[in-house]
C-alpha cells in the first residue's frame, strides 16, 4: 500500500481489520479524513478545523459528477468527500428515476 494511504479501499488486495486501520491511519496523518470503500464514504473526525483542506471553492469540482455520463468514474477521480457522495446520490436518483 502507498505510504499516503489509498483513497478507495476497494483497491486493497487483502482487505481486513489491519489493512483498514493502517490505511485510515495513513490518510488521517495526511489530513485526508475521507476514504471510500466503493460508493461508501468513511469519515474520521479530525478534531481540528479543516478549512485549509476544503475551501468553499472545492464544491465546484464535485459538480462535474452531476454533469457526467460516467458519474461513478468521475467521482473516483476526485478526492473522497461528502460533496462527491451527495452529487453521486443526486445523479443516481435522476438516472434511475
């Protein structure tokens, strides 16, 4: 596994308690508090202000998900975030009616 952790744990070959905790720890140490497990988002409480990591302008990036045909693919290219999950859910509701 990468030293910075893996943004989507579905890519971990051997997913078990140890690899999950190690990956979450690595990402937490880099202030990456959101991690995917497929279309599910895990969030770790940073116990500090994260405005430096998530400026108000970052939500514009995640609007691409709602405009894309391959919205899951676009979501996976962006960093894990609650905005991505919200955009993915919105697009899924529109597509599946």
